[in-house]
């Protein structure tokens, strides 16, 4: 890790398993202590007890008293791809673009990221590691009439910082219409005040914490997934690429770390040309349709509404419920809000495989109601794991059998991660990456394709990869 | 032009000023003869005389009898960027994805493209050079009950061809809601029947024909703009890049040809890092809003409707009118349709400038009602040149003065090109590229940025560049 790696400061930070401040072990105790010393209670309440939210008399929609923030309404969905092709569902309409922002600063020659220990009402263990700032536009323009979130000015005022990453990325297409966040990392050189809820960590430290269940929040994961750990080959002269790997102890790298470095030197080794990848996506967008009609929450077919829950008649999918929150360390000390509560645990998994030595990921083109453009690039498997479904193999989505049946030796990552606790209540997903042997035939449905890590990162950069895939990509450890 | 260029067959074709078939001079006579030997009449008719279109009683919208194809309706637009920020206008809703497809085949070691001499009702000189196929979904699924367009199967059936380019690109955001076309080039090896309306040309020949006014159609230009004339640096080992320019007679290249080759070797020479370019676009999308409410054509404020024209009360912008068409060489022999007719000639121009030897283009982030995502990357200047506007310099958009005042020596391209004659009637735009000297200060409004050709091509590939900019980029000659 000599100066030959200077050209990519992100990668250096990712390879640093300890930083200049808290050790990774310290971080675990710090997070536990944040949970212990803050009062934070979350209580289920009936919809009728919501003070800041009301039910629209005409539509039954749940709306915030400011008219901003978000709205829970209904969607009538029709599509041409997938196991079920026509359904109604509750959906969250959140047109505002929020900020998921991390402040970065160099200490001892290493980029550190200011991470926050934050509570959200839907979190399973209360406190998770989040970006420096996560704020809806309503937050930082103070619709809630709370204090302006600290650090937010680093992201809004370019005089104070230098942008390292700044991409619009969309969130769960199964639950949101139009929800996008600005995934942004800015670098500062000035002194940054660090409160008790914040801590400077290297990317490598965050990677290690991603081995713990439900600790690093989805918001942190999506921002991490946008980090260009290796520069594009255009960013430096060809010699630097060779130097890069020359200066590295390759034996310390994991499968994914090696794939990252390879991706710069990849030349023509992808199974498919870049234009073929683009064509696959174009073809799917031309062939398939998605129609999402907004309807009132009280017009939903096959859903029923009780005083404190909206649920599917078949008992599947998710519920809408409401909570009352008391906190002593948030810009607003107490509030209430609706949340999405899952009925089943989910599975988010990639099959990976080496083709000619180059690691490839099996992606699917998936339709979900909130997709910005019909088809999004999704993980190999993204589904719920209800007992009903697991019992009936006929209903399994493609490759679930491969993921479930694979022996332990080929599992390259496996952990339980939860979804964003500001909208989702106790949503857990199994995250898994399974490597297939290079030989053997694996027929693919039309909406599946093998892409290299470089190709997947390029699609991600342009906002075409869904949050489930981004989130899993962020988890992959670079070192063995 | 030896074998060192084999790795990019598009570039070789672009440097070939003559091909294996018609000479470029022959092409001009062929196009003239196609116009002479085909009966094609276009007659203005009142809306009431339209046979295949009717006026919706409730909304006043002009709709096709099939319910498909397109619809002329109204849009109420509100935005936060630009000279005028609130207006009503007629707009064409065309949700179907059409095909703009070119069949390519290698002859004598050179890629040739099968171009068509095609008439469209809105063309100024009747016949223009178009892609092999241009077809709406209604065309090729035979909603018009005409014959299935020839050659269309090469694009729909992947067994018959290999995809070279396949991108979804959107069209005029000022006139269309949601109109996107699949810009696709496929290569075949089998014998292709060539009728009297088609001809094999090299990219270089088409480039030379782009020096003629109103000859190469907008549809052809947008497909050409998607061609990766140089591969990304990842597509071949670094040595090939050096070889590439080694095998070339650099003195034969134009400013743009040199910039293309440079773009592969560009390394860190762009004025702005790629993440800075992305951040500029992200920031504009977060800062600005675009609201487009669909309204009935009879609800438009400030527009009036006569029996044969819908026009703005101030006399500006464009009119909607209708024509009756008779043709003997189209899948449908006679039809009628509404068209958009401009009131003024337009200007589409890029300022270019060398920074540290690397050519950069000044792009603007522009809002138009049909933009897929609020802001699109547009040319430096994209405006109409009405007498009113030209007389009042205060109303000029940024940099129009620089384009207008620049002396002849710095004009790198100048020609009149027309817009798509299937929707636009006699729409002409001046296309111009003006080079600024490297020295001197040029302050930029927030929504303008200098980007290198490689960066612009990357934005284009992901569908972020508007059709006006794409169309102008396609015109740039590679050889001096």
C-alpha cells in the first residue's frame, strides 16, 4: 500500500481496516452506548391517534399535515414481466429529493468518513451507522420546524467542500413512487466539529462492520455503493494501472477486491461487449410495459384496513401501520408517522462466476412500480421468503434454488441487513453472494445477463441499478 | 489507415470518404431522382377534413382513429429555469417507442450502412436520407394496416443480425411528451436485398452529405450520433490506443477527428473530473423543478384555434396544422395527419474551446416539458431566431451574442438542417460550431459547463443528451 495507490484515495481507505480514530471494536461499543444513553421509544398507535398525519376523507390516503414529506396512497399496477402481473398495493409517494451525505476528510494521509450513530423508529436494534446527514428536503428546509440538521451546509454550500461523489439514486421500487436521494460525498479540509453521535471511519472499517447484522444502515450502504473504488481507466495513464497492482499485496484481497483491480485492466475480457449490455436493457424496455395508476388508499382491491393496520387479504407482502416516537437527540423530539412493516423476511442475492478469470455478476432486469424507467437492474434473486413460497418450489423465482441449495463453500458473503428504518419497520433481508464454478451450463431467461463488475459499476453510476443490488454490492469485503 | 485501426470499424468507415457502391456525387443524383420519379403531394387541409384523425369532443385533442400513433394535446408547464417560466402549449403525446434502425454490412473490409431516400410530408425538399427503417410501433405492428415496413425484421429478430448500437434516445422536449426512439444499428453478413430507395454508404459519405442543407434527416443524425467512433479505453489494451493514432495520417483529420482520437488518450486532461460533471447535473436536477400538467387542447391559455391552424396569440413559437398526403411508395398510399409548423428559424450551436490542447464543448442544462428527467444536456445555444428576438438583445439567451458576433475564421461547422418531417413541417435550424480562442475569461451561468468530447459521448450513451445536441454532434466532419 505504498504511494503507487495514491491515485485512488477511496481504494486506499477501503483497504485500511483501521483508521486514525476509533478502532472497529470501539465503534461497536460506541454504537451500543449511543443506544443506551438516549431515550428513544417507539409505540404502535392506531391511525386515528396520529397527530401530525390525517386520513384524506375522499381517498383514504395518509397525508402529513404540512402537505409535504410523503403520502401513503394506492397504486394499481399492470405489467408484462414477473410471476404476478396485475395487482393493487399501498405505495409511498415521496417526490422530494433528499440528501444522503457523507463528509470526508483526510487524516494521516487516509480518507475518513464521518459516520453517524442514528436511531430510526423502524430499526431493529435502535441505533445504526448512517451517513453524516440524511435529510429530506422537508427536513433541511425545516417543514417539521425542528432544528436544521447539523452538517447539512457542507452539502448545500459548495464553497465549504469539494464533491467526490454526487449521484441521484432511486430507492425501493416496491414501496416508493419517485423517491430519489442525492447520494453525495464531499471532502473538507477545515476542522469539522464532531459531536457524540458522529465518528470518523475509513471505508475499510465500514466494510468490516458490514459483516455484522443490521448495523450499517441502508442509507449508508447506498452511498458506499456509489464510491468509485477504482478510477475509470481514462482517469490516469496506463502505467498507473500496472503500478497500482504492483504496489499491492494481492494475497490480502478477497474475490471482490481482486475483481475491482481487474476491472481497470479488464480490456476485452467481459463476456458481453458494453453495447450488448446496453442493448439487453434497451430490448427489455421496449418489450415490456409498466403501468402504475395512482388510486386512493381506500380503492385498493384485496387489501383491508383496520383501525391500526392496512394489510393484504392473503396475509402476504407488507402491512402499513403507524408509530408514535419519542427521542431526545433528534431535531424533533417527538413525532408520529406511518411505516411499512414486512410480513416475511426477504432474500437479496447475487450469483457470481468467473469467465476467463474475470468475475461476473448475474443481474436481472426487474419491473417494480416505482422504477424510474420500467426496468431496473436488480440482483439475481430479490424475493420474500415466506413459508408458503418456500414450500412451493413451483413459485420460486429463477435461481432461488441455486442460491438455497449451494453448499457453504461457495458462499462469498452472507449476512442479515435491514432496510431504512425511517420508512420500514423491522424489515430484514438475507444478503448473500454465491459463486458458481466456471464450468457448466446455466440457461438464462431473457431478462438475466452476466455483467462484469466494471459494467455493473457503470450502470450504477447512471442510476440504473436498484437499491437492493446497490446495497448488496456495498457489502462485499475487499480483503480476505 | 492500416490494420492498426481494425479495432474500430466505425472509425474506419467514418474516415472512408467513398465506399464500394455509389460515389457521394451519385448519391445526390439518386436522391434527386427518387424525388422526381415518385408521386408525393402534401396539401394543407382544415382539421375538419382529417379522415383518420378526429377532435375529441371533451378535450379538443387531435386523436388518431386507432387510439394509437400519437395525440396532440395541451400542456401547462411550470419551471424554475429559463427566460419564461410558466406557459401553456400544444404538445404531442407519443408513448410508443419507435425504431430508428440502420442495417450495416461489411464490403471490401469497410462497414457500409444501408441508408434510405425517404419522403416525409414535412420535408422541405421532399426526399431526405434516413435510416434503413424508421417505424413507430404502430407502423410495424400494422395499426395503419399498411404493409410491414421492409427490413424491420433485422431489428426485431436477433437471429438475423448482431447489434452494434442499441440505445433509447428521447426526441424534441419542446414538442413531445415521452417520445423515445430505439436508435439501433445491426450488422448482417447475409445478402440483403437493396431496393431502389436504399443505398449502401460509409459513415464518411454520410458525413460529407451533412455538409448539404436539409439532406440528411434528423432521424439519421440521431442514430449517427450514437455510434462509438472510438472505443472506450477499456475495450482494448493500452498499446492499441497508441497504435491507433500511429497508423493514421493525422494531418487529414479535422478539429473533431483529432478530438475523437485524443478522447481515448485523454487521461486526466478534462477540465472537470467525471464526478464533477455528474455533480453539476445532479445539482441542477435537485435545484430545479419542472411540472407538466396535461390539459385539453381547448384549455390552452394564450393560444387560439381556427379551422385549419392552432397558433399562439403572440404569433410566436409554432403552429399546429394538418396535411393530406398522397404517395406511391409508402406502406400506406395516402393519409392525413397533424404537423407542427415553426414560426421562426432556429439556431443550434456549440461553442468549443481547447483547454490544455483538449477540445471541450460548452453544454447547458436545459429544461423542456418533454425532458425525461427535468434537465437535459443541450447545446450552448438552442433558440429561435425570430425578428422580434434578434431585435432585442436583452432577450437573447446566454452566448447567442458570442455565436452571432464571432468572425468567420472561428466557425468550424455551419449548415442548415431540418427536423423530422413526419411530425414537423418545414422546420429549419441553423447548425453552427464556433471555436473560441484558448485564452480569455468566459463567465458561465450555473447551468453551463465545459465538457470534453469523451464526457459528452458518455452522457449521450446513457440518454442524457437532447436531440438537438446529438444532431449537431453527428454533423461534425472528422476530416479536414
